[in-house]
């Protein structure tokens, strides 16, 4: 569990394997470089959140054959009790799941997919999810071999589906039509 006091912290999980330590900034932690940007395609930008870089980067990882699939949160159409869920996507599937979906979602099905597949994966998630994935990779070498990249979003504090429903009610939208 990433919230356990016994779990390795972000500094331990992010430590490079080499002896060379990157610079450290107290509010940010260790870093090699910081950048800001956004995609420039106007149509793609309209369908994205916060500049669209995460979806673009994930797509590039697939396009450049660095990963086979990307695990990310997207609309859940198979379970009427869930608005969003983690799923595995190819490059085209990423287009359907663009935008940030800040809600609690279980990673268990996706982890089963990774355990059973012989592929290379990237995982997109909020920092606590990424911390848990990195801790898992330390404990289970088969995951470390398959999870090649992790992309952390800015934290949305893992709101429950009730949060989205509450916001919908406040603006006059029936929660049943949320997707």
C-alpha cells in the first residue's frame, strides 16, 4: 500500500540506480530537468486536459515501439456502477480516454493484465498510484520487467464517484448521464 509507513517513500522509489544523484529541490524532490508545454494541434488540444502532453507522450511511447500498451483511466462502459476504470489501450484507444479522470479506480484488473501478458507497458496515474506501482515493481521483478514507464499526473485527491455526481447535481445534470 502506498500509504503504509512500511512502504518505500517517493525519494527511495525514485532514486537512480547509478551513483550519480540528480539535483534536489526541497519542494519538488530530485529532478533532472523540468519543462512545461502543451500540444499544438488545435483539434487534439480541444479534446485534451491541461495541454494534452500526457496522452501525446503515451502515444509516442507506443509509436516509437517503446511500449506495447498504456494502462490509464477512462470511461467505464461495462459496469453501470463505475464511471471510470483502469484499462489497457493501444494508440487508438488512448484517443478515446484522453482527458484527466480524477476519481478512485482499481488497478487490480490492469495488474492482472500485466502479469499475464508478455508485453511492455506504461502506466498513467496520480502520484499515490504510481508510488504503489513502483513499490510493486521493486517487490516483483516480473512487473519491473514489463512496466517500462510510469507517468504521474498532478494529484486530484482521488475523489469518489459521489464527487462527480455532486458536481453534476449542482449544475443541473442528472448523474445517470455522466460518462
